[in-house]
C-alpha cells in the first residue's frame, strides 16, 4: 500500500484546491491511500533558530508526515503570480531536513490560471530535491465554483477516472524509483 500525503496550499474554507485533494483521497485507486494534511494554518512562521530541539510540534508533525509518506501531492492556488505564503512557509520547514530529498511529488491544479505559481512551485520543489513527477498533469477547472458545484464536478465519472488514472501513474512513478 502506497501512502500519499496531499497538501492544499490554500487556507480558505471553500478552497477549490482543498476540495481537489479531498476528492483525490476519496477516489484513490486500489493500492494507494491518500491522506490530506490539514495543519498548514497551524504552522508557525519558519525561523531557522527554531530548528533542531526547538522545532515546534506543528512543524515536526509536517516533517514527520512528509518523511513517512511514499509521495506528496500539492494543489496550490496562485496569489499575486506566486505561491501562497502559508505553503511556502511549510516548504521552508522542510528545507534543511531530509524529508524532501528524492521524495516523489506531484502537482495537481484546480485552476487553469495558476501558471506563475505552478512554475514557481516546481522550481522551489526541484531546488529542495523533490523528485517531481511531470509525466501526467491533472487539472480540474474548479475556479469560481461554489462548493456544491465543485462536488458535482469532482463526482463526475470522467473526473473520477482522471483522478484515479493520474494517481495510478504517480504510483507507478513511485514504484519505479
């Protein structure tokens, strides 16, 4: 069983990115379990002086979750042509750790209008030595949708199949490593 950790880069209650990672967890193919990380908003601002013995519990929980996962999935909005501060902060907590080194990772998208954030996030993750899976992309256009509309789109058979196919391809990537 592959254990995948899904992270939404958004803190909004009605986040399209959070809806997407929750749907991935519900629709994981056989042999995969997707756990949604929900501690992004609890992380203190990264400070290198707080590493080591002073690492806050919330940061340690993130580091442990990434370390123990077989792969990481991130769905991220774009704010002012960049990666939201909360997600960048989470990644900063991983920088000096081994958690990201050669860790398979995949980006998924809830908006076709996040090209700048996608590029920036991919660059950050490559710099951190994540093994970025880029063979298959999953983009489900949820931008501007209300929660009932999002859930309807995410439950469509073609969407469920796309999620399962993408997760299966990511699982194959992980197994080949």
